[in-house]
C-alpha cells in the first residue's frame, strides 16, 4: 500500500516530466493550472500518466475536479486502497 | 483430391520513392483568427500549428494526388507504366463512387493496374502501406503506389473554433516495390467502432440541412486514446520487427497535434538521437497525407537520410490505428 508521500513523489515526477517543473516545487497545496504551468492538455497527460503509474482509473468527469496536487493525490490514494 | 492451386511467394518489399504535394495557399493563424474567436498563441500552445495549407479551387484532390504520385515515381526512378496497383487512402473523395484510384492510375499511364480507394482516415497511409507490402510479398503485385490525399478544407466548418484551425489539405505518395532485404516491418493495426462518434461528420449526407456535413471531433477522448492506447501499440510495432526504440533513427507519427506527439515520446521513452517529425507546425492535420508529407519535408531539410529506420504510426476516425517500421528510401 502506497503512502501519501510515495504518491506525491510519483505525481511530482510526472509533473516534472510533463511541465518541466522541479520535483520539489510540486506540493500538495499547489494548483496544477495556477502554480505549475499546466494547461488542460498537460492536465490530461498528468492524469493518464498517473493512471498508468498507480494502476488506477480516473474518468474524465472526475479528472475535471482535480484542481490541486493534493486533490489528485487523495483521489489516487482512495482508488488504490 | 482435385488439383492444387499454384501460389508463388513474392520478394520482400520496400519503399522505393516518396513524394508529396503542398497546396499553394498558406493560411496562417492570424488569418485563421479572422474566422474563429481564437489567438495565434492559443493555437500554437495547444497544437503546435503555425500555419496550414488550404487548396485552391484548381488544386483538386486529383491534382494533389497526381502531383505527389509523380514526385514519388521520379524519386524511385520509375514510370507510371511500371505500376501494377494503385491504392488511394482518402476521406475527401466526395463522389462516393467510382473510386478516384482508377482515374489516377490511368492519368499516370498505369494501364490495367489494380486500383482502389480505402478509407482508414488518419491511419490510411499505414493501412495502404501494409496492403502494398502484402500484395508484393504474396506475389500479387510487383510495384504498388500508395497515396494519401486529402482536401479536408471542403469538409470544415470554418467558423467552428474547435476544429477549423486543426485541419489542412495535401497529398503524399510512396512507391513500394521488391527488395532483397525487408524494408517494411509487420503492421500492427486495429480498430474500436464503439468510439465511432468521437471523430465523425456532423450529419449524414442525405439528411436535410443548409450546409454540407462537417468534421466534428471530441478532442479529449481522442487525445486520451492516442497518447495512451496508440502510444503503447507503437511498442508492439517495434517488437514485431525485432527492434527497440534505441534502434530507431526517425519517429514519424501522424501529425495530429504536437502535444500528442510529445505524449507519445514520453510514453515510448524515445531516445534523444531519434529525429521526430513536426510537420504539423506548417501543415496542420492532413489525415492520410500527413506521414508521407512529413517524410518528404524531413528529406528536404536534410534531417533524415536514405537507409534510416523509421517508425510510422497513424490513428484517427473509426477509431482506427496502424503502424510499422520502414527503411527510408
């Protein structure tokens, strides 16, 4: 079972690859769009890569509600456990 | 038992020549934004498209296809009369039948060549190439011309801010012929008809309406499918040819969107040394024509060389996808 910290680290790695943002800047309170330079297409990519990495499903309707890194980490954590 | 049927295996096949036709009229993002409420920056950021080509009235599907075909024949050092099959992939031949391929064959002097159209949208060039490879290897044909030709501007609602700026016109062609070494790898292809509505025409041709049917696309599911499902299938294309990404010199995905190309590169962990086609920036999405157009552009810019190994993959309305490894002519 992955911890919150492990999921955050995994998401940070993905955001780093997609948005070219340093891993340490990807924190739970950060907004993907406002703080991490993601636009809607980058957001899609982050979601798809997260599904792959953590083996979870994030339907498009739910993905729309994931505004911050914390939202995404919490969703992945629930889906995994 | 009655007498057996005689079958003769053919040789390996390879692409012998590539050619393309770029329509004369350039439509840049500034002009685009006189038709739709958008901006150059938004279009570039979301798609990588700087400009596209829209054919003039004189630049018919036939004119573009013939232009590409003649260049491909020249490149291969062959004449139309050397062809014994012509396959045209298009979604833009609005006269449903007869097919345009026999007319093209006749214009080229390919007398009595087998000639037919296929409709596999943006995967059409790779579908056609797979057929050409099969026809040559089973001895049914010796030299096959594969053309991808599109005049999508005729099927665009030029006021639709979700599609108008994406699509362009053009044609590309490849001459496929016998080869001592395999020059075309096994195709990996498939379809998903459950997703038929995500890229489609707005209505049936015989339904009443003031305007013709237009191209409609739901961007998000297409983006998801292309950057996940199709990207993973490309690994199978490599595996079936006994290769890995490290063996590749060139990656030429269908030019639909720069961001899909970026996502594919990340999924495939494409090494830095692989040259990636980015013809989308000057042509937009030209459906079945995009891959041969991109190949010729890369040759013209000196980015690729004859003999290099390239992975090509097309994907689009159907949904359908197809791809294979090729050795560049």
